[in-house]
C-alpha cells in the first residue's frame, strides 16, 4: 500500500518541496512506495522552484481525501490544516518546524520536529542521519524552500542549522550565488497582478484554534508591499467576508515587506482590543505597521494566542 506525503492546506513551497524530498528519502529506505501529494494549487513561487530544477512536470498529486490511507505529514501538526478526514488515515510520520498541534495517532510514529526556520532543513538533517545522498535537483529545491521560509535568513526563525543546510545544498545543486537566485524567487512571489482579493487573502492562509476561538492568519511576503496600497480597502472588505463565511473570531493579514523588514497588519475582529494588546499598539483604520515582524510562526501566533 502506498504512503502519501503532504503538507498543509494552501501549500507553500516548504510543504510542496517537503513532500517531494521526503518521498525520495523514504523510497531509498522503505519497501512501501511514498508518493508526494498536496492539498491545493501550487503558488507562483513554488512553480518557479519546480521549473528551475526540472520538476515542472512532476507536481505532487492532489489529495483531498485520505480516509483509509497511510500518510506522512510535513510542515504542520494542526488538524485544521489537513483534510477533513485526516482522523481516518494512518499517520506514519511527521517532519515539522512549528509548535506541536492537535494531531493524534493510534500507533507509534516517526517524528522529527525542530524549532528552526524550515521543514526542509529538518529533512536535510534526516538525509544526513540516514546516510542518503540528495539528488542535485532535489537539493536545489530544498535550498530555495529554506531561503523562502527564512526570508533569505532575515526571519527571526532562522538558525545556524538553516544557513548551514542552504550552503551545503547549494554546493550539491551547483548553485554559486544562492541569494541572487532567492531574490529572483521573491520577485515572482511578490507578483499580485491579476490576483483577486480572495486569492491574495488565501495565498498563505491558516486557521488556528485559540482556546475555542477560530483565528485566520494570512501572510503575503513581498519585496515592496506598497504595490498593494491602492487595494487595501478591497483586501479588507474580503477579509470581513471571509470572517463571516468561516465563522472566525478574527481574521488577520500580514503584508510583509522583506526589504523594510516589517509587516503591515490588517485586522477584522470581534474584539480588536485582543490584537492591540497582543502587539501593545493601537490600530488605525483596522491596520498597523509592525516593525521587525517577519514571522507568523514566531512573532504573531505566540503573542496572539494568549489573548484568547
């Protein structure tokens, strides 16, 4: 029986490349076939990575139901981030770099979770631990996934393990100037032309259960967020609509400017004071600039959740 490897809903590059890199690794070690999968469409950034390293025609399989399947998870352990029938699957393993979520299993599992910048850094460490050689193309994709998640080492989540992994993966992939390539990737990631407000609001969207309150958080990482200045009202109106449609207490959108190293926070909430208390600030016109805030995982969720 095959094992499907996939990450969270609205998959980012870490989830997609993680599915590919883990599947290859496990196929060198196990008798069962591991198949890379996904829960949604790939982003323009991920398409760039796949194209750059010859995987444009190897997009992971779309998998929206997993009842009765064997699965291996990457880049999350929160039940809300997976298929509605995830409880009916057999989870064989997890590789992640987030807080421990509410996924539970009925049997023992392989579990690799590290408080570092990217799941693919953890995957790299597993390759090393198991003595498996990383193919050149997969190494290149893992390298860019790490550079994306760590915002080219600017994110506070970035560790020495991440920078070490990128340098070693770049050498395997034959990439001399990985920062230049990463900037090309972020230019693609920053593209908003033709995108609807809903597409922007769900580009990297996750829902969190905060003591019974549902909080949706989306993050757009861009080289220059001023490109969206004339669309803020449109984006906010759609946030309000999403909040009602999904029964959220709060909907947050982080417009993260990787050059200015900070984020504009947009907030639609039943109780704005909770968000103001979290960041010790006041919102004006439902928004505020958060200097130095680049990471949802480390700088947003940990301060917002205690308010609920």
